[in-house]
């Protein structure tokens, strides 16, 4: 849009115009330019240029396509006319979504294509014959209304598919501002619904919806300004810049506002859409069928076509009425009628302290409904009923977790964790504690300081208020205290080391808590995101739980025969004495002479071939070294093991300049997209977990050859890597390296440890 004759640089650079004000100014500028082009093209009478879609609504954003159409009377040859109009616009750099046709032809397209039909509902004149524009606008609306039942069904299907594809604005850390549930498109969909039937949005809803829409529109405008293109996904690395552009303190504030707006839009639009669709279904003979669907499902509760409502006979003085409604709705897959929610909000009072046993049982029953409980809890939360039960919940609402490891805001993560835990209740003796612990394990993230420390006190207060006995309160508190213990130890420590198992057993203390933590780890990880749980991690956690349980039951760790490393086959390779490089599937096995730098060179070769290391283990004995690397796919397929094996051979023979080649790759390779807050490089020494080696835990941002750089630092100091466990969490790398000094002993000298830290931090920061 910045070519001579049509320069928008002044408007794009004017930060005083934001949101709808900017869109209106941009629309006006475009109208002037398009009208001038239309005039200069010497268009005959009987032709009009119309704005459609977002341009027609005056919501044009910097990176959006310009939806326009040339409408003409029958009999006019538009070939030369269209070229005279379109080419100057293309030459000006405008991205057109363009149509040419008579009113009848455009309406015919709208009959067959939902996107065209909805776009025509925003018809607005830019230039030319006004009568044609009025005819198109009026008949488009009439056609939409005449085909309302078909259109509503198609629109409902399209909305459901869009939500399934793009997720939710309110709870995703990188939401699509337009297409996700609670995004701008949902507001447009509601307008289209109401045009097909009758306006059904309440005045109080209209005001809140307009404010939420303006919030997302303003963010979308700045996102387009920053990227210079149509980019509706608010990526982590852009959030700080968008916050600055909007004059907000930081990205956390921005994302809280985005989340709140998304929740408001989703909840308001969904309620209004339900009322609109119900009204449409209750016309003619459908009205009789709809009435037959009503059924009494509890005292004062009626289920009507998927909607649960309180009748006039409902006892609103019952302190448990909110929980009774919620449980019924969740178990029947129903939604709570908005009028019912308003009545509950008007009459509800805090539960007695401590809660009656029935209240606690109902709360657990709600969580046990799993995924069906999530929208019900969200409904309660929207009208203040959930916070009324659990006041500690308020600071977690819409709270972002700005890193690529998590995909949800804090509140939604907790709801998802509880839903996942509902699948695992048969693994534990106390399903109720698992569900409650899962819902509140991260409750401290809404508060200042370490979230685990804060969460301990918060859950203790919640559990006491809920009426749990002292022993149960202690178990719930212990679940919060140790909710990261199993995943951290399983993926960062040597499970074949007796000291590791004893440390976990001492921390947990009993089998019931261990089982609760095992199930919580799985639920928490799955709810966190796709990179947080895998068969590899599940196997490690399962092995850790099994070994710790055996020890807590009075057994000896040495009695267990697990998937130890090295296993019998790998040990045989070590004992064989031959050099070996073998790649299969997504695993590389290397057996070579034990020399400082062997592990680093293999890691470097993998990086050269674009194979991200997801996990690695190393073992050395009697001058021989075994290294096993788990890698991710390369361009959607398996790594080229033949090429990798040849390069490993050359690297270990000193005939491949690994560092130099990594430098070339880092200059041409697309950088890893880091979290908005990448991990600060740290090195922590642990001389307690292992009796034979020092555990060096390294955390740093991911990048080209990062594992090579870390282990190259160890090689610089002649450290021997006995074992290594490496994992990529989102955009960060966390590695635990069991190392010994050149004399084969642990590193206990503080000055030596400082040198190790200095070397690692220096190599991690290297820019090849």
C-alpha cells in the first residue's frame, strides 16, 4: 500500500489512531482512492463499485484483503472496464478480493457459497450507480432471510469447524484473533444470525460485546502494522511489541485483556446464538417437537433441547443449588440457561464453612464429569459463581503463561488438568483428592512469588474450607508441594542410580501419595501441551513410580529389573570393542573410544543434519563410550542415517570441522522461535543425587547446535560424561549431565565448579 500515488505511511505511522478509529480512517482513504480510479477508468452508466466483507463494514485492517465487486446492469461487456479498474489498484499494491457480475449473478454465487453470502450482507457503495448497490444490498438480505434455515445450519457447521481448528482466544497463549472461538469472526457470525431471524442480543450484552470487539480489533490493527501483512495469530515474540504499540505496561497486561475480551465474546455470542437458533427451530411444526423434548431431571430442574433451566418451583434458598445445577448439566452434556445463571447469581451465597459433606461430594462429582465439566465451570465463572465458591480462583482468571511450553492460560490449564485427571481415577485410592489436587495444583500461579510455595498455603485453606480431614489436607498440600517432582526427576536424573530412587521415596514418604502424584503428572502434562507428554516421558515416569513404590513397600531397589541403561544389547556392543554408528527410526547409537568431546561431536553432526535432539543418554566404562540419541523428524521424515553415520565417522576421526559447519548452518537456518521469555542460561551443580558423579543441570534457550555447545564446554575441561538426559521443553533445553573430572571422581571443589559454569555459559552464548 505504499507505492507512489497511494501512500499510507502517514496513517500507518500515526499511533494516535488505533482500533476502529484507524480502520475507519483507512477505509475512508481507500474509498477516496478507489472512487478516483473508478472515475478515471471512464466507467459507463449502469456500473457500480461496492465494498464487501470487512471493507464493507469499515473494519479494514492494514494487512487485510480489499473485498470489492464491480456490479453492472445486464448486457454491459465488462472485460475492458474491469481491466481499467483492477490494474491501477494492483499497481498500487492493493491485495484485492474482487468480483464482477450482475446483481443476479452475484446473488447466484451467494446462494451456493456461504462466505459470499455473508460478504454480501455488508454491501456498501464506493462509486457508481446507487440503484444497483441498493438493489444488491436489499436482495442479498432478502435472500439470506428467505433461506434462513439452510443458512443457519451451514453457519453453525462452519463455526463449529472453525472453533475446532483454531481453538479459543481466551485460553490460548498464541490465539488467532479473528478465527478462534471468542474472536472477531464470532461477532460477525452473530450479526449474520440476527439478520436471518430477529435481533436477540440484550442491551447489557451489546455494550460488553462492543467493548470486547474493540479490544481485539485494536490488537489486530497493531499486529498487522508490526508484521506488514495479514497476520491474525498473536505470536509470543510479537506480544511485547504489540503491548508497547497500544501503550500497555507489558505483554502480560495485553494478553489478560485479550483473554478477557475473548471470554466475553465467546460467552455472549454463544448465548445469543443459542437463543437465535432456538427461536428458528421453534417455528411451525418444529415448535410442537421442541415442546416434547422437555423433561424433568431433578427438583426444580428441566432439560429442554440441551438447555438446563430452573423452574419457578426451584428452591433458591438451598445453599447447594448451584452445585446441583452444575453437576446435572455436566453429566447430561447440557448448558445452563442464561436466565437460570442470572437467577443463581442473584440468590447464591457463599457455602457454609466448612462445606457440608454433600457440597464436597457434589463438587467432586462435577470434576469427575471430565471434559463436560469445563464449559459448565466456565459458565459459573462468567457470572461470579465459581469465585464465590473458591475465592482464591480470581487471580488465576485469564492469567497468561507466556512461554511456548504451555498452551493455555492458568485457569483453563487447571480445568483441563482436572478433566484429564477424571480419566485416571481408577489408578488411585482417593479419586476425590486426585480431582481436587489437579484443579488446584497450579493455583499459586495467580499470586506473587514461587507458585508452588504460594499454592501450598492456598490449597491448604481451600481444603480446610471444603471440610477435608487433616490427613486429607496434608495429602492435597503434598500434591502441590511435589507436583513437579516426578517429571523433573524422571527426565533429568539417572533412574538406575539408587540415590535417585531413595531421594524420591524420602520426599514422597508413602504409596498413596506416590500414586496420586503419578496420575497428576500425566494429567498436568497432557493439559500443558503436546511437547509436555510423550510415550518416552510416560515410560520414564512409570519406571520411576514403579521403582519408588517398590522401595516404599519395603523392597530393595536392586531387586528391580527395568529398562536400565545400558540394556543387555547395548552392553554387548560396549563389550564387543568395535566402533559402531547405527541409526534406526529416530534413534542413533554410537559406540567409540571414550575421549573428551565424543558426545559433543555426535551432537554437532546431528545438528548439522537438522535433527533436533529430544533426548540423549551416555555411558562410559573401561575406555569405551556409548551414546544414544533420540531425535525428532527431519522435514517430516526420518533422518538420513547413512549420511549422518559417515559424518560421525569423520568427526570422531578429526576430519570434519563441526564448529565451522555449524556456524554456516546457523547463518542460513531459520532461527528457532523462542518464547517471549526464553530461559536465562543457568548451570546448577548437584552432588547429592548420585553417589558416583556430579549432576550438572543446564537450562538455556534452544538453538542451532545448543547440545553441541554445552558438551563442548565439558570437553574443554576434560570432563567425562557418564550419563546425560536432555529434553526440549517448548523453546528451552534442559539437560542433566552426570560428569566426572579427569581423575574419575565427582567435582566438589567450588572453584572447579565455577570454572565449569563459566565454560558452559560462555559456550551457550557462542554465536557461530
